[in-house]
C-alpha cells in the first residue's frame, strides 16, 4: 500500500485561548493521539481498499458486507458495537431509455446510458454490479417533447428564459449539474411546467473544461460516459415514515400520502453523461444562451430552444422495503457517561464510493484505532464517545435520520455535539462548516495538526491563506449530509470537516480506489490529517471539564445575518427591532457565561481536580442546551421536520445554507405577492426567530425570569 512518514506538531503557547485548556493528564493523551499519526496512512489505505472493492448501494448484499467489516473492525478495537437496523423504502431502476429525434437528415440517437470501463480497469470484473444510472425516488413515467436548455435549472435561470421569451411548459428541460441540489432542479422544472428533466455533467464543470483535457484514468476528470447519479428526494429520512423511525412493522404512508407530503418528484428524470448532453445540445436551436450559460473549450454553441430536437425519456423504477444497517460503537465515559460526543460518517455509496463516502469511513476506523491505543495506555474519556457509521445517506440522509427519530428524546437531552465527516478527502485544501459556538474549537485544533501537503505549517496556516483571512467557516444550513437530523431537527451543536471540495467523478462509477490513489490523496496523508483533526476535536469535547463552546461567535454571526435582512424588508413595512434586541441579549448572555467559565477555571487552578462538580455540570448543561433553544416545535412553514429557525436548507436549494430560513422564504413570497398579508407573514417569522434567540439567551444565563 501507500506509506509516507508524516510528522506531528503540538503547538504550545501561553496565549492559547481559555477554551482550549484541559488538565495536564488529558493534554498528555491528546498529544499522544496526534503522535499516533506517524504511520497510519497504510492502515487507512487498506481500509479504503477493502470497503470499495465492490459497488455497495444501500440495501445491497455488498453494503451489508461493508457494514460487517466496520462492525468487526470496531469490535477488534474492544469498542462495544452493534447494528441498528431499519426497514426503509428505497427505489431502484427497472428500465430506462432515452431517444433523441433530430431534424433531418440526422438520424435518431438511442442512447446506451452506460458508463464504460477502460482498458486495464481493475474493477471491470464487478462493473456489472453497478446499478444502471438513475435518480433515487425518480417518478416512473414517460416524457416526450422538444428540449429546452435551462442552464443549472435555478429559479433565476427560469427568470432569464422568460425574459428571452422562452416557455418551458410542455417541454423537456435539459439542465447541467452544479450550483443547486438535483432534486431542486427537478422540482423547479416541474414548477415551470416541464414534462421531464435530463441532467448532464457538463464537460466545462466536470470534464476539465473541454479542449484537449484528458480524463480518468489519465487525469482526474470525468470521462465522456461518466454519469453523476443521486437522489431527487427533497426530504430527510424514509419518505413513508416522516417523523418516526422505520422499524420493521411500523406505520407507513401510502404512495398517495407520500406524494401529498410534497418531497418526491412529480415528473420523470434521468442523469446523463456529458457526451450524451453534448449530442442533445447540438440538436437545440433558438436564441443563443448568454456567456455564463455556455460550455467549455470546443463545445458547440449552447442555444435554449425549444427544440427542434425532441427527446423521448422513459423511466420505470421499483420501490422496495430494504433493510439498512447503521453500525454504532460506544466508548463509555468514566465520569459523565450520560453525555455523548458523536462522530458520524455514512458507508453506502452509489457505486464504489472511494471519496464519497468511504474516505470518511476509513478515517472513522482510524480514529477508532487511535482511541483504542489510548485506552491501552490508561485513558478513559470523561464523556461517552459514540462512533456511528450510517447507511442509506445517499437516498436522503435516511440511516442517521431514522436513528435520531427513534432516539430523539435521549439524544436531545444528552448529546454534547455531533461531528460529521462525509467525503473526508477529495483533494487538497481544508474545509470546515459548523454551528458558530464550535468555531474557536475548530481553529485551535487546526493549529495542532500539520498540513498534509506542507509539513512546514499547520492546517490552520494553509486554511487561513486559502480563505484570504478572515477565516471562513461555513454554516450547517444545507441538507447535504448526516448532520441535518442533529442540527436541523433536534438542535445539536455540530461540525463537518473535509479536505478538497467538489471533485469531477462525484457519484459516478469512476469514484474508486484507483482515482483516490492517483488523484485524491496518493500518499493518504490527507486522510491521516482528517483522522487527526476529527479525533482531536472529539477528545476536547469528551475530556474538557468545561465544554469549549463560545456563543459570542454565534451572536456576532446573527448580527451579520440581521444586517443582511435590512435591505430585504425596507419597503415592506417590517421592523427588525425584536430580532436585533434578541441578538443583543444573546451577546450579553454569551459574554456572561464566558466570564463565568473563565472564573470557574481560574478558581480551580491548573492542577487541582474539580471540587464543585455540580456547578461545572450546570454550566455545561447551559452550554449544551442553548443550541436546542433555537428550535421550534412547529418547524418551518410547510416544512415541519426542519425545526431549527436559524439554520436550514433553502426552499429552492437543499444544498444551500440559510440563516433565518423561515424569514427568507416569507420574504421571497412577499416579493411576489406584495400584499399586506404576505408582509405580515414576514413580520411573524421575524418574531418567531426573535423568540427562539431569546430562549437561547435565557438558557445561557441559567436564570428564571
């Protein structure tokens, strides 16, 4: 396998934040955890190789075997582990076809819809196990009509088409992947009257920009036949059990009731390759699209249509109640076993899944091994650490959502934080997203781990340079991974980390071990760095006597978001006074609890054990529960599962992160209607957000009114 020495660095400074202080014995173990990274790239690469030997879509035998591997590996590290299984409604393709009828004299094209192996492909023997290209939960049916090119299929793209005098209604929409979630591409097309949707991976975005660019296996880019598959479901969890767990004999919604929920698509769709998309683009006439709608080097001129090319799209899927398996490993805390720090990554993949998600699974197993080594040295965590390997994430965050729904009450009262890793490594460059109270913890941990691509600096050094200072930490408002149920449904502080952003073979047959070992992380040093940082953050949360949360960062973040709203509501007769007041109160409460924590830590000194455990516990409970206060039991308007009123997906882009999503949705509606009632709804949502922020302030203060 691949092995390279990677050294480690512990940065010690007298000016380090008070949030990053722990007892000397714990600091020793945390340093020891980092030092264990010297040769672990070989074991990580071995885990990844084993996990990705076969395609392992959720519900498949191969995925069950991968679950068994994760379970046995955790058990080998003396971590008590078990399978938490659910029986969920998943969809698979039965048949699909795509015919392009071109103007004479060009003959029709009956597309093969096949991803092709290449000469010397080591996975050619199992390529037949890859599911035919499809969209999870796509509607079965046929769509026939002229093609309209809709760019990325965003709301603003359809506004541009209307300005050009192009009507999508009754036609088939051709969109390229990117910018927004594919399920929203389908939903937006349906709202505009399209009868079906084709989504292609444009060579401009995924194929190296066109021209003379080579593709995998010679370069990292998507091959001509490569297809980005994925789900088009706009909800979270099993669509037949919204809000309750999918146990074997549970209540389920009927097909009609699922449709009424509004989260499954209502028109058929297919994902296609950039080669097939190129052929369809060449059949479209009409007005020339704008420069930002055009393809890459050597591409034809992109026109918007409709037609004259006509497509006949047919898709037939089947829905199956499939057993999915979450693997749960538990390292019980010695002093506060009823407080949980949860690390999570999903295992299921559309095909081989080397980057998405098994780079993260390999890192999770590496974290588990290092914690095992610490236990052999005498370490025991103060709080319980739970390692979770989720199933069926790709279909709609199903494994994690069902587990959270089944354990909602216990998790809501006991979870300190959730730390997610999905695509651990897709290339160079560290990225992080978090709820704001974890920002400082992430920064301090990043200062303690070496940059895997430049050993003369820390991850923090390269990270801050890449964001051009100030450091940018994204928020967890999108629905793109398993943090959603924790943050957006029950209000748990959370973070998500990775190396590399989007990558060209995403969700295709070419996301395999060869791609990772050649282009994603040839020496597996980035994997080692993820395991180092992920585990270090977990150790701080599990071991620090006082939780390293800083809600002052939260208050400052909300102030910026409130400022952004001012221009949006200027002409609607809406006041932001209650929102601004509640944020000001949160800032005061955050300063107060920070002062309390600092005084408590100074009074205890550096070497003495805590004498007043009840006071420490009470302070930690306020820090832990304040995030819960940002949730509202009614949830967002029309989206009751999303209960967090600060962070949730945009209504028109599940990947998008919105602050005050209910307010934003109400503003968009009011702009269209411009009625007194619609602007009154905006004001109502502002009041709702103000109330949950006030609740968070009261929680931090720990005082009754």
